[in-house]
C-alpha cells in the first residue's frame, strides 16, 4: 500500500510527484474541445499513472495503463485508417483488458480496473462527445475504488476531480447542442 506517511522514501516522493502530474493532465483532458487533444493529454497522464502504479505494486493497473495508451494511440489515428474505425478495435482492446486481468489477477480488486478499462474503451469508440464522457463517468468511480484500495491517493483525487470535470464537460456539451438546435430551428 502507498499510504501517506511522515518519513518519505525517494520512491514515495517519486510516486507523489508522478501522481500529481498525472492528476493535472488527466483532469484537464476532459476540458479539451477536440478528441485528439483529449487523447494526447490522457496518454501523457496514463504514462504517469503507470509509473505510480508500478511504484505502489498495483501491477494490474500498470499493464492496463499500457493497454489504454495503445488504445488511445489507435483512436488518435482512427480517421486515417478504415480498420481503426471498425467495431473490432474496441473488441480487441476489451479482450486485451480481460487477458491482462486474468494474468495479473491477485484478488477480486484486480477485476475493478478491467471493467473500468472496458467501459472507457467503449466510450472512446463512440464518436458523440457527450456519450463518450458518460462512459468515462461510469468508469471513473471504478478507478477511484481501485486507487483507494491500493493507496494510490493522487489517483483517488484524480478520479474524484474527473467525475466533476466530466459532469461539467457534459453540461457544456449539452448547452452547445441545445444552442445549435435552437439556431437550426430558427
């Protein structure tokens, strides 16, 4: 467990620093107006979280973050290759998440990030931005739980802030959609 303690080791300090940087980049990602910028910021954050999970011994999280990075890169290039826009992509990445879960299974908590990863993989596949964020809104409490159980405190804070950021983003998107409907009706 990566608990807050009075005497910090260099590993603890590195974990806190990477966790803080991951927190900032991930929360900001949901405020990006285009998907490519969201994917870039999230990928940077995922690298930082993978480092923090490694430092805390949460190895299912480490490997799943690698799957998430590969998924984000794939979705980044989605419009350039027809296959990358197919239904096979979320199926492949969801299957990878399940395989990672099987091979890194330690106890029931190993299942939590697998389910969160699958939800967010589906969410990123969906092109409608509001619906995309709804899947992340469902997955974030699962990551929050996994982080809490593993003592990844910046991860807990990140997911709490993500939930708020996602809700704000959904409200912003709905307002824009409503303005567009009013404008097109006139």
